[in-house]
């Protein structure tokens, strides 16, 4: 890595795949069926991506990043589209990103369900998707404004009331977890709490939802805090810890570790 050529971006922007690259004749299909193509391409793509990321880190080791606090808690959204961006189906791309208190909480980039006849139609479809997400986030923010802030994202010793009662609205629970996972990218103080509650997405209980609401209350009370990532050398540092017999159900312990490369997780 020390002798690699630095680059400006972690991924290439000019790669376009098309179905024309796939086998066309029966002979080609039969030949490719005997080739471990998926595993070979997966390994190559993984190796190329990791190598490019390391080259990017080498070229940006002196670059810092600052996330400032925002006490206004405004929902801000941006949307865009890529007209006929899919080479095969000629469908357009919809993209949007929303921030809450200056931090990203929701984003999406996907193909539109139908082929649009103009750039105006493609833009309207993108704006419609973004507007629906913005309405949901505004309702979420309205609920946060009525809550009592919490000093920590998790309780040190929480009660298990409602642990056996299933939570009714699983879709709502998963939507909140998804938004918090985006927010955790710029708020490392909630990463552990979000990761722990996300493990209950398949079958949440009323107790899990209460823990989820506590994270939201903590966020609302700490909107004025910021985060500064300073440029550092590319030294690898690691920290680990454990919590013995933390799980009250099966008495399993919790393992934790955190690795930094150049001051970045």
C-alpha cells in the first residue's frame, strides 16, 4: 500500500454493465455454466474494490472531516434523477437523501418502475418518492418534539416489561431502525445501541420499541453536539472489551472490538 498510486475517489464512476455482455448463443451459455463465474467475479470485484479503497485512503490521509451540531432539527431533503440511465431497459434512476439535524437519516437510489417518456416525467416520479419519504420524516420529527430527552442512548439496567409482548407495527419498527442506521454513520455514539436493537428486527417486542424510542429521545437531546475527524497517519489501531454474562436469557457474554485505520473506523 505504501508504494501504490493514490486516487481521488474510493470507487470508479464510469463503470456501466449491460446484458449485452451476457452469453447469447446456446454454446456460450453451456460453456459458461461450467465456469465458476459468480465466485470468480465476486472475488475479483472484492479484491479490486478493497485495493482501490486503500489507494484512496493513501491519497487522502491528510484530509479531515467535521460534522457540526445543529440545534434546529430541520428535515432537509434533496432529490435527483438520471434519465434512461439503465442501458438495457432504458428506465430512469430515482435518488434522494434526507438529513435531520444536519445528519443523513434516509437515502435511496433505485430504478423507476416504468419507462418515462421525458425528463420531466422522470423528475416528477423522483420528486414523488422523495415527497413521500419527507412526509414520513416530518411526522417522526413531530413526535420527537413532544418527548423528554435522555442523557444516554441505552439504559445501563433496563426493565424487561413488555419483553414478551409482540410489537404490532413491524414495518414502522424496521423503518425507524433503517433511519437510525444511516444516522449512526455520523453519530458513532449511537452505533452500539442501534446495532443491538437492530438484532430484534425480525420479531420486535414492546420492550424493544421502548429501547428504540430511548435512542430517538437521546438524539433529540444531543442535537447540538458535533463530530470532528482529524487527519492522521495510516496506522492500524484496535480496542476490544467484553461484558460477561450480559444476556439474561442464555447468560452469553458480549464481545466488542473497534479497529481504526488512519483514525477512521
